[in-house]
């Protein structure tokens, strides 16, 4: 489906093939009843009547596609809840619409400053509310789509160089702050030019897809990233990982490819596809840029190639 085209009438069926999920947060049983009744024909609606319930529900799977948030509530008001949601990277992308009886400009401004995408005042017009919900869900999906285009390699669907660079900079700074080590493994397919010459460019593309699928499973932690950074070159970035851990990953990658036995009759070393790997580990510091880690891994890759390929070097 073209994500930028106008929505069909059956908006309730999301692009993910399921109905959209709205979380309604309100401490007034009357308002809750009105919203649950009004919206449940077209959406899956769950509700919470306190901050505590809200902060618990937003982290359950599947997360809501959008949150309708009351302002005046006991214990913690809607502005504070919204601020918390926006400060948590697990919940910051869920659009929040304030739904409140407070209609002063100062309150509306406070709502937008807390990170909400919209502010609707009670009494509610259901039709207008639904239209606004649809608009904000569509905008969120469009921005997710654009993000996937900006950050993922269209051929292999793994992260691209831009994403890798951003994660590298962010994790480098984090490792400096916490005095943690960081490792990197650069993976370069051996004799890939010969692979293309033997099987054709299109089979070469399929081979890159297969290699990406096989190797992306080496990502262990949420902060690790596996990316395609060049034609037949991939990188595994391992924040908080020492040299022993990085070598284990390199060994694992060699093992995965030996096991996969992707035919390559002109490989010069084996009759299947192999890779060479450059491994590096550093203690990130302000005196060095993240590029120095890449440079060290690239130098190691050069050694692995020089020493016969189908191996790693540190
Ligand atoms: P080495 O063992 O030294 O790494 O040799 P190599 O042939 O793998 O390396 P070289 O740099 O000489 O060639 C890389 C080849 O990768 C050449 C290029 O056409 C191919 N390649 C780069 N990107 C793509 C792609 O997206 N699809 C396909 N099919 N081939 C690609
Ligand atoms: Mg209230
Ligand atoms: Mg290369
Ligand atoms: Mg190569």
C-alpha cells in the first residue's frame, strides 16, 4: 500500500493488517465510558484511569498506536505523564493527544510543550476526534516509513551506513561516559567480484541478502548493530564488548558461513562463499574519535585478507 495516498474507508485496518489500538487515559468514569463506547466500533480501545496504570500499559505488547490523555487527574497530571512518555525511548514515538476540559491557551501550550501532537477540548465531537486520531496515526506511519527508507539498506533490509554512523557516535559517547569498552567486526566477502562474474549480478544480489540474513543473528544486545556499510562489506558494532567477546563473534561468523556452504566455485580458497574479518576493541575516550575504532578494524581486515582470507585478524 502507498503510505502517502489518501486513506481508504476502512482506516481501522492498519498497514500492519490489524486494527489500530488506542489507549484512553481518563480518571472520569463518565468520560471513559463515552470514549470507549464511541471509539470501539473502529478501534481496539484499552483504558487506564491513573498515571501508574498508564505507564504500565504503554510498555505492554502490542503498544498502543496512539494515546488519548486527560489533563486533570489525581497524583500525576496528564502533562507530567506525557513528559515521562516522551523522555522514555520505548514510548516516545507513540503520539499523544490531550483530551481535556481545560481550554485556556496556557494549558494547550503546556500540552504541546510536553510533546503532544494535538489538544482537543471537551465536550467532544466524536467525528472530529476520530478524524484527528486518523490523521495522527497516518503521520506517524509516514514518519516511520521515511525513517526506514533513511536508515535501512533496500537490498538486504539491514541497517545502512547512515544508521551505523549514528549508532556509532551515540554508543561511543555512552561508552566514554561509563568507561566501557567497544568492539567492532568488519566483514568483507572474499572474491565477491568472481562471484558476480560466475553467477551474474542478480545472483550476487541474492547472495548479499543471504549473507545478511545469516549474519544479522549475531546481534546479541539491543545496543549492538549489524549494518551494510559498502557493496559486499558489513559491520557488527559491539558496544560494552571486550576483545574476547568480539573474537567469539568473529569465530561464530566464520562458523555460520562454513555451515551455510553457499556455493562459490571460483572462490580460490574453498568451493563455498567465505568472508574475512577485521576485529578491533578500544576504550573510547575523548582523545580518540570513533573513526579510530573503524580504522583499527579495517587494518585488521587488511591483515586477514593478506594472510589468506576466510579468517579473522585483530
Ligand atoms: P576480496 O576477496 O579482496 O574482498 O575481493 P572482492 O572481489 O570481494 O572485492 P572487490 O572490492 O574487488 O570487489 C567487490 C565486488 O562487489 C565488486 C562489486 O561489483 C561487487 N558489489 C558491490 N556491491 C554490489 C551489489 O550491491 N550487488 C552485487 N551483486 N555486487 C556488488
Ligand atoms: Mg480528569
Ligand atoms: Mg570490499
Ligand atoms: Mg570482498
